[in-house]
C-alpha cells in the first residue's frame, strides 16, 4: 500500500473519528486514502478553524483531535490554532502536506521548513523522511499529545513520501503510566494546611483534564477550604457551593483579590501559569504555595513553591483528602467575598436597558442553559464578562481559551463541541470582531446539520482594546469598524436568524433557540459603557 494509506490506518488504530481540515495538492494521496476509511474528514472553510475544532474536540473527549492542511499558506494558517491548543493544553495532532524531498534543498514554490516553524508551538514534531517510519511517527505524535500536560504535536508528510509503496502495520497504543506522590509528601502538605490560618485553593484546568472533579470536591468538602477558579478551571466546584469563590483572573482589584491578599497559604491544583500570572495575585511573592499538579511548576519569583505534590491528580487528591483534617470554614472574609460577587450577578437579572448590559446578557444565558450545557466564549470584552459572571455547575461547561487566547475560536469550537456532545445545547458567545474572523464556518455547521447557537454581542468595534485604551489614555484609537446585516448574512448560510431589539427579547430568543433543533444566530447589541464602570468599581474595592 501507499504510505498515505498506512498513515490513515495508523490514525484508525488511534481511534480517530474525525479529521478537520482543508485539502490541498500536496496531500491528495492522504485525501484519497480517507475516502476508503472509517474516518470522517470534515472540510472547514479555513485552516485556523480546523485547528480550533481539533483542539476543542481533544479538550472535551480527552483524545487528541486531528487537523490537516497543505504546505505553505495552508500550514501557516493552521499554525495559529495549533499554538492555541498547545498553550491551552488541549491534545491535538496536526498534519501538514509538504513539498517532496527532491526540492526541499532549494527555494521552491510554497515551500517553508515547517519542522522549524512548528517547533516553538508544539510539544514535538517530525517529518516522515522514510516510508518505513510512518507507524512510529504517528504513534509518537499521539503519545506525546496525550501525555500530561496535553498539547499539540505535528507531523509533516512530503508528497513524494506519501505516494511511496510500503509494507507495515500500525503500532498499538500503550497505557499511560500513573505516578503518585510519596506518603511523606502528602503528610507534609496536610501539616502545612493544618498550620495555615487562611488557606485558599486555586483550581485550574488540570482538574478537568485529569477528570479529577470528584476528588477535588471531596477534598474541599472535608477540608472546608474555599476555592477560587481560573478561567479554564471554572466548575471544578459548583458555583452554588458556599465554598466556591467563583472565578479570578480579570485583573485589577477584584473581590477575589481580597481572598488572595488575606491568604497565608495557596494550594494550586492543576493550575496552568499561562492563564493567570502569579504577579497578579501574589505580587510580593510572599505567600507560600503548595503546587499540586502533574509537572513541576514554572520558575517565577511570584510563585514560591514551598512543596510540590506531583503525579496523577486523582490519586494525589484522594491521598490528600484522607490526610487533611476538617477545619471550620474561613468566614472571616470568604463569605463576604462570595456574597458580593453573587449580589452583583443578581442585580442585573431584571435590567431592562437597551442596548443590553453585559451582566444582563449573561444572566439570561445562564438562566436558559442547563447545568451540563456548554457555553464557549470567544476572545474580546465579552470574554472578561463571561469569565467573571457566567457561573458553572460542572467543568468544561464554559470553555474559555486563556493561554494563547486567539480571537475567532468560538464558532469553530462550538461545532466541535456539538460533535462531541450532541445531546447538549452548545452556544458560541462571540463579539462582532471575533465572529468575522471565522464566521464562514456557519456554512460548516449548516452542512453538518449541527444545531449550534451563535450569540453575538455587537458593538461595532474591538471593545476589549477600547477598554484598555480608555484605562490608559482616556481616549480610544482605531477600534471601530462597519458590519454587514448579520441577520441576512446568517440567513444566507441557512441559520435561523434573530435580532434582539429590546432587553426583554433575549431570554425568549434563547429559550426558542434551544428547542428548534437547527442552527440559530442571535444578533444582540451590547452596551460596553459598563466596561469603564467596572474598571472604576475594581479600583474602589477595599479588602
């Protein structure tokens, strides 16, 4: 058989169901091999979207998502989504077509050295330079992508290699080893927690990644230590739990910052430093940290690790739960912090001003979606509001890209999320700026008959950048743009389209959208004057 056919058999051996991508001349042998495969190739409208889809599919299923592009501009387009998955610790395998080996030694049409280009944005990558190594390269790509911490890998397949004849068989996937912290480390951690007057847990994305939610909740229930979540750790403890201090990371002197200021010991669990720089929550570097994770912590002067509890999170959290003593909840500050956040959320539930306030949009969305439904935030001003005020019952029900944090992620991710969870409502929350970057994927959703909901916050500009400009300079520059008639645009793609014209319209529109079993687009004007009001409020908070 051809190398391309063996390559596809290796993907089948890895359990791959979907490959997202855009076909090209240099990968036509692979595309032909997919035709006779059980793998469903999902044609996307842009390579970046393909990588966004693969990353989200990997994050939600725990198995590396796969994306494909041709060489040159296809590969460079794909790279943004690959980098996004790698920094978000989502498992992904990227495949690029490439010029034949016979022309890689010279300047050649569409040829760039993709191995060197992808090296900084992946955990590992390789070019298949010999037909016989195909099974090893594919197996290693999936093995490395799926190892903690998850991330992206990349395989470069030259067109002349893809068409070669080869004998070979796929390699069998192997079980991943699990390690646990030594008993004396667990005992030391429990002793430090016992001695602390105001301990605080910072829950990160690793809890969902390691499927350690149950163990996390058991620890908090026994220890009675309050928990604050990173953007990507939302839902590790349900927001209705009195021990949940909800989400940190928006910046400024937020209510949650008061919790960090009061704490004398911070226990980070599955925390990824790219999300929320320690300088923002431990500015003096004086608060000691117990680092509970799969890997050693990044070196950072504001992240003084007093003890590392390394290995499988589920196992180590179980051990720690057995070792810690039950303590009285720290009501000296935690109850007040939690109540202030909830009061702010509830105060906008009946707001009838229009254009709608961000807080009201989120209150309506939270009221309509179920506990296990999925909201996916794009990047922009709306992301900060979603992170701060969209409260979760379960992990991975509010997906926020907070590593690379690339605009345009929401609509492609909603497609992948719906494919992975067909029985849940999936809503892409995006701004009009981020939507236009990958909005052509509405056609992909319609073609696949996926009933996703796109909720677009329209302000005719790059609202998050304006927010920063106003904070620093008290004036904005070059952030406004024009827009199409979004209702007509979405309708032309085959979506059911709705325009929100009063504050009372949104909740019924969302309720209707969840029952229609078809793709729905909702155009909702937003009043971002609330951004600067929030900035003033954060500046006035006194712990």
